[in-house]
């Protein structure tokens, strides 16, 4: 029964052309995947990018190694799609915070505060919401933060998804948190709560 | 994984460890916990982590648009059909290989037995009669083998069709 099967068993069925298994996987992961994509800064094309991720899952199902976890494989596909998307959008007009850095000739998704006095930018950043906070991080740091903070992946899993050493994941997360805390200090908001990971 | 990745790793302090653990809601190890109690920089880290957490969670809930799954499944239909065909072909090849792999051994054993039988029969019967009997036996064995192996692809295909039906229920 697809409802009781593990993700990896479902992938085996998808490799055999089973539509119900793909539907079940989508029921489990479509929402976390979409949230990841949107937080990554791909708001406008989120539907298309998510669809492409699922099509790649269907296309590569036969090559899926059942010894691996499906969730890390799926997010690996999605991270690569997000990177490609940001690379493609590099030269296009800027729509939202995610591409802010690009408009200033910097790294895609680079901080709008980079190279500026924090005090001077505090006013500009006063209205930062979560998306704009995330957009203030470079793409590599944002990916790590999304995987570790929002999606509850372990350091090792994040390293596997991003294709980098665990130490790199750790340092990028530290850099991301330090940067976010400096933004938070520049424009504090009261209250706070811990978050449950966006993962089935 | 590139050498550059290691270069970009800065020295990480215990304060960094504390900040990250607090934001992720992970428990501090003994060293970090001791450090957090004595460090003036880390004194307000918990409040700062909570405030940051509040900011990061203060976002509109993203939901998958209605009909998204159907749209994806429609687009994935040709891929799933291709997967189905490939899986069937792979399974068929595996079955045929498994069935035909012992065939040379079976043929060798048959030849060996027939030769033995011919030698035995030649001792007690005229050579031509022995040859006639052994050739008859050989023809019968050949016919049986052909029937058996001729049925393998048909049975394999039928089993695969049943398995496909099972998968799609």
C-alpha cells in the first residue's frame, strides 16, 4: 500500500511507472518543497520549478539508489534547480529581495547590507520580513540555513544535498546566523518561538 | 566538494556554536554549555536567537496550489509510461537470462548421458539399432527442451503483465 510504504519503496514503484506512488510522494513532499523553493527566492517561478523537480524525480527514478534517503535526493535536485534559476536570472531586471545582490554587481542573493554601515541601513531594513531576511544571505548560506533551520536536515544530510564537506555546512551556517543576528540587532522585533521542521 | 570549500571555512568560536545551537533548538554540548554560562557575549544569545526565530517564522504559509499534483502527473505521464516499458523490458531480460543461463549445462549433461547410453547399448545391441535408439532419445530431449524454453518468454511476459496490474492497483 503506497500510504504505508517508505519513500524509498515508493521510488521503486515510480521506477516501475506507478502513478499512485508518485502521487503519494508528492502528497508527502510537495508542500515542504514549495516552501523551500519560495524561501530560496524563486517566488515567481515556484510552481514551474517544483514541477520540474518532480519530473526529474520521475525521469531519474530508475537510477535512484535505494540505499540513499529519498528526501536528501529530492532536495539535492531542487537545490540544483534553484541554483540554475538564480544563475539564469542573473542578468534580468530585479523583482524581489532574492536578486538584490545581483543588481549591485555582486554574488547572486548577496546581502543588501554588504559593504554598508549597519546603522545607516537599519532604517532601510526596518521592514525586513522573513523572506527579505533570507534574501539578505548569499545563496550558499541561504541554502544551508533553509535545510538546517526550516527543514530539519542534519549537518551530514545538508552536506550530502549541497555536495560539500560537513565543515563547510557548519561554517556557512555560522556565517548565516551571524549575519542574520546582526540584521536582527539593527532592527529588533519582540517575542520569539521555536519552529517545527518542514519535513514529513 | 572542492578545495575552495575548505578555504572559505573560518575559525569557528564557541560563541558561534552557542548561537547556532540556540537558533536550531539543539542541545549544547558540555563545553559549549559551560562557555555559554560564563561568556558575556553569549549572555543575551538566547533572547537574540528567539527574536531571530520569530522573524524567520513570521512568513506567510506557502501552500501548494490546487490542481498542482494533477498537472504534474499529467506532465509526468509519458515519463511514467517510459519507466513502465523499461521496467518490463528489464524484468523480461532478467527472466530470460535466468532461464537460459543453465541451458548449456543441460545440453552438456544430455550429450554426456546419450553418449554413455550409446556405448552401453552398442555392447549388447547392433550398432545401427543403438544409434537409432539414441537418436530417437536425442530427438525427444531436443523437442522437450524446445517446448520448455519456447514457453519461457510467454510465461515471463504473462507474469510481468500480472505484476504490472498488481503495481497499479
